[in-house]
C-alpha cells in the first residue's frame, strides 16, 4: 500500500502559501499509507520540472531543508504531486526504488503493485529494472499508456505522470486502488484517501476552503489529462485488458543460484518462484475456510488472514480490516489465488534444533474476497472444523516445498528423497520420508590430515538416532 497526493493551480501568487501548505500537510498525513520513502515532482509554468525523493517518511521529508528549498515560492509553480511508499518490490532502503521514476518522456509515481510485470513487458525491461513501477514508466515513455493497458496487468494501480511531450499531467487507475479529487476555484487536488483529502484541504486558518460538493472519487478505467496552464480536464474511457495471471513474484530465473545451499548463513529473507516450478497449476481454484484464530493484526487498523487451503498450502489475505474479517468469518471460499510466494519459516526437528523450511503461500487480495462475498459464492461452515496441521507444524510434508536436509540445508525434493533409497544408514530399516517422526539426521565432522573438516551426515531411524544421542551423552560424561 502506497499513497499519492497532488495539487494543480493557476491562482495568483498570494494563493501559493495555502497551496504549499496543503501539499506538505497532505504528504505528512499520507505517511500512514507508506513510510519507507517519500518523493515529489514539481512542474513550473514554463513546462520545466524538478523532483526530489529520499528514504524518510513524509512527516520528516517536509521538515528537511532540501525540501523547503525545493518548495521555494520564487518559482512560478503550477503543479506538484508526491508519493509515500510502502515497499513491496525492491529494497525499502534503496532510493533508486523510491518514486518518482524519471524517463525520457515521462516522470511519474505509482500506487499499487503489478505482479506479472516481468512477464508481460519485453525481456529487456526485466533485465534492466528491478522494480515494477520503474519498468512500467519506462514502457509508457517508449510505447504509451494504451499499449500498456493491452498487456493484461495483474495487480492494482494508480498511475500519475507528467507527460513531457504534451506538457500535461495524466492519471489513470483500476478498481484495485483508490484516488479522490476536488476541483474548485482554479485548483485541482487529489489524494489516495477521500476523507484525508477533505480534512487537509479545509484544515486551519490558511486552508483552501474547498466546499463538500467539489470532492469526488476518480473513476476507474478513465484516463484523466490535465493541462496545468489552463486547468482544462479531458476524460477518456480506456479498456483495460483482463490480467494475465502469472500469480507470483517473478524474480530473475537464476535467483536460487545466487546463494549457496551449503550454508544456512546465506538464507535470503524471502524466495520467489513460479507456481510451475512446484508442479502447481496457478489457475487451479483452491478452497479454504476462515476461522476466528486465522486473523493476525499487522499494523494500524489492518491485519492478515492466514489459513490453510484444501491442497495443504498456506493462504494469506493481506490488508483486511476487523469489519471485513467479520464478514469472512466461518465461511468457505473457492477461488484462484492472485499470486504465489514462498516464505521461510522455522520449526524444531527431532534433535531440538531450529530448522528452516520453505512454505508455498497462496496470496489472495481483499477485492477477490469482497467480490465473492458480494456475489454470494461462499458457503457457511459454522459447524466445520478446519485442519490447520500444515500451518502449525512444518513437519507436515505437504506444506514443505523444498525439504530441509542435514544441518538445516534446504534441498530440492528429488535430492532429499534420494537419501531414503537405502533406508536407515545404521540398521537399514525403511523410513517414510513423509513422516518426520520416523527419522532424523546425525551430523559428524571428520578431521582430515590437511587440517580440513569433512562433513558426514547420516540418515537414521528414530531408534538409531536415540541410541546415538544416548551414546554421545555417555561420552561427554566420561570426558567431563
């Protein structure tokens, strides 16, 4: 979730103090939609533009001396728009991932995230850019907004940009992200939150004094073009192609080769893979239930619903308010997930050691749930109990996509299962690899003549593993 604010005016210089105050206070108030970074674009009457962005929340950004200088009243500024970022793609502490993004013909900001950008855009964009918004504005700069909307964007968006050729501000959104506006006495203002926009516009003695009837929601699938010189507004309906569901965060194909499986010290925080990499049909519908204990408070007013689908995979529904959760409670839903993500979670193995497993999470965004509730396609499950074994215990093999082998090293299923071909390395007993209660790994470090260490790991049944551990205890007691 990110936020966008902006103001366009052709009023006299005496009005500019109120305009600047509105814009700065809107940036500060909009921080609750994103605090990782803040950025602004300023367009002057002569068509020139400047931008500034920094890794700081909005309330801190507006107090910065560089911003104060940027907002100088000496220049005849006609328009400004800004962005408060909540990082979803790209590092949250890298200013190159912050908005705005400046390209040859456009400079713009984006609220939302496009999950399939790396697949629908030409290959050169995936190689050059790491953030969806940056790549998208590069594409708009080269090919235009009409071509972008034909590609089948999977995700929510509000795009606001300055068209350098036409010298006009352009805005378009889809149904998954909001944008409100007002038009009054030679001034246009806009922001992601309608109530916030009303409050900031009419706050204090130096406010803009915008009447209630001037506020409205910006319609979806409409390209709004604004001439800052005349404040002429053109609205053109656009056809947005249905999303091409890739349904996952697509990092570079060699992502898994970027770190070594030999050391858990190199674990990335998150891994991202295509559903096809796990032999899963991304278009297949899943069924899941929502119970009281499935709601986890995240930040502010919102939380995440975490439950388990009928196929054994975890399900996550982000940005759900308590009221929305009440409407979902004790219901069974059947739908296609918006995308897939793999997350590393911890569990304790039979040797009381902390291990990490990679769990495939099916993400379903709130609008998909809202749509199903509205259409009445859910079922009541008031008397049904939900099996959360896969969610509570990562020892359940159905929830593990890449298996945890010796020393906590994550392995592919093929490599992991190959270890079980000859049974227990001590007694030869056959072991069921899908039942973690039947086995464990016994590590041994062998000292070599050259001073090195050779790691030797044994797959043991529970009986042999217990025997070896008891033997270790006796040795330690004798050594003591």
